[in-house]
C-alpha cells in the first residue's frame, strides 16, 4: 500500500513523484515503457519563465491569454507564470545548467506569440537535460519504480486500486501524468507526428470512464515546422528557436507570407493556406512543404543554441546554414485534457493530473516552452497535494 501512485515517467510524473516523496509520502511510479521513454525528453527548444529585466509573470500570463485566443483558465495561467522563476531555480538545484551568455545572464529567446525574450534553453536538448536531472533525483530517492507497467485499470475502493502491467498497486491518491495522444491520433489520420510511440491517450480514457471531466480534447496542435525532407527527418520537430534566432518562412517565390513568430496555430494555418494557394514547394517524394530559411541564423547563435538540429540535418546531408530546409506542419500536442484546479486536483476525489494530460493552462492553443514549465509547476503541485490528501 502506497500513499501516492504516479502514472507516467515524463517530466510531469517525475516532478510529481519527487515532490510527493519530499513531502514525506510513500510513492510508487508506474510507467508504460522504460523510465526514459516519454515526450518530455524529446523537447528541444526550451522552457518559458519571466526572468528577463523587461518581463513579468503578468506579461507572461497576458501572452498566454492572447495566444490561447482567450480560452485559457486564467487561474491556472497565473499559477503557472508566477511559479515559473521558482521552478527554474528548483531545476537548477537538481543540476540543470541553463545556457548563459558571456555576461553570465540567461540566454533568452523569444518564442512564437511572446512579447518578450523569455525562453530558457539548455542548448537545444532542454527536455533531455530536465528529464535526466529529474530522473536522477527520483532514482536516488525512495520512490518505488514499476517500468513496463502500463495502467490498465483504475478502481476506487476508498483509496485507489490500479492494475499496472502485471502488478496490483494500492494507493490513497493517484497522480495521472501519462501525457497526450498525438502518436495514436496521427496513426489514425495517416499523418506524421513528433510524438513518441507511448503517446496514445488510454489513461485519459480510463479517467473519463471513472467520471473525470475534460475540456478542449478536440484541440490538437500542429507544430508549424515538422521536417519535410530529407526522408529521415520527416516528423522531426524543427525547434521553434530556429525562428527565434532569425529563420523565416518563405514560399516557392522566396516571399515571406506570415509572421514567423506568430502564435502556433496561426503560423501552421498560414503554411497550409500558402500550399493550398499553389505557392508551396514539393519534396522529392511528393509531400507539400514551404522553405524555412535557416541560412539567416547567425553561425554563432546556431552553434550555441541549435547544435543538435545542425548535427541531425548535416548527418542527413543538408546543411541548414548553407541552404533553406523544407518544412510542413506536423501533429504535435494535445492542448486540452482533464479538468484540474490549481493543486492539479481533477474532478475525481484523490485523483490529480499534471502535464499534457491536463487541460486549461493553454486553452485551445499552447505557446511553445509552456509545456515543460507546466510539467514542473503542476507536477510539483500535484505531488505535494496528493501527499497531503493521502494523509
Ligand atoms: C519533439 C518534441 C519537442 C517538444 N519541444 C518542447 C519544448 O521545446 N518546450 C516545451 O515546453 N514543450 C515541448 N514539447 C512538449 C513537451 O515536451 C510535452 O508536452 C511534455 O513534456 C509532456 O510531458 P508529460 O510528462 O505530460 O508527458 P510525457 O513526457 O509524454 O510522459 C508521459 C509518460 O506516461 C507514460 N504512459 C503513457 N501511457 C501510459 C499508461 N497507460 N500507463 C503508464 N504510463 C503511461 C509514457 O510512457 C511516458 O513515460 C515538445 C514535444 C515533443 C514531442
């Protein structure tokens, strides 16, 4: 019998497990594949926090409200943005070394929909750095880990009884941190996705069947810049930081047709419309695309902030600093999810949810860099609240 059972080992699940354990709870963490398998580790671009001298949590919140087209839950948004600087500090204490400029200040980029430079990065492997630090801390803790143990069944019996793989686990409270469903959704649509194969959404279904409420589940996000060519880069999410550092979208005639740093849904739609107007280009295997002119990125910025992207493309025979790359929107993120309050409590007593499985924080259109932040902020809150509720 545990106090808290966490489902999922992405950034949100790891943060929740750690926070619950540090609050004194006996914690179990069950996950579908290996502990390493998740979307969080694939995140490249960065994590938002209002730490710049011209910025504030209020401005960050306002940018989310605008980017969400006024559909986000502002209570959740204000919790997210006001907790962001302390979330960054917590990650640093766990060993995450955010990239800094020569003067020692954080290297901040402006992401789509943002009015300020607010994106902290660890090169272009930010998600990898964050999940590794969280995983190391969880592995050094008393958290009992059940890898290769997908949640099949969740039954309320005073507390909660869960069937995870071959194990029956009982816990007073449960934290659902099983991510979104874009891998499955893309397979069903016959489209490409940036997601890892575990992103299939069955935990959301179990929660709905148990009576939990959800919102905006139909609002799926396309990443404006999926790789379109070479073939082995198809479905790769070209970091939005390419555009933050100067890359622009061009049509077949070499014309800019949209604000390359607009909100994600607006930029994706502009690309789709441009192709529909006959102003796109075709990949050698006949897929639609436009150009992302990455040659405009200064070499020094690319070397510090995009080394992984450069390595991937150069290994595939294309140098993004010498020629534009081909791109088209690709299914990426589940904007909506389970309804939560500011403690990440769902509408089911004793069940908490954090990360991509939860809805409200981004409304119907997430800004880049706010998902990793949501994982850390609401993961910690979920862990602490689940530990308290278990008592
Ligand atoms: C390629 C890519 C790049 C991205 N870049 C950024 C970025 O730069 N900045 C940003 O903020 N966000 C970014 N995102 C989004 C962000 O990384 C994710 O939305 C976020 O990390 C999700 O975290 P999570 O913990 O909710 O879910 P995940 O990290 O997906 O973890 C979910 C976990 O649940 C497990 N699971 C699933 N089903 C079950 C089940 N039935 N039983 C048990 N366990 C289960 C999975 O195996 C996994 O361990 C990116 C996403 C992708 C895919």
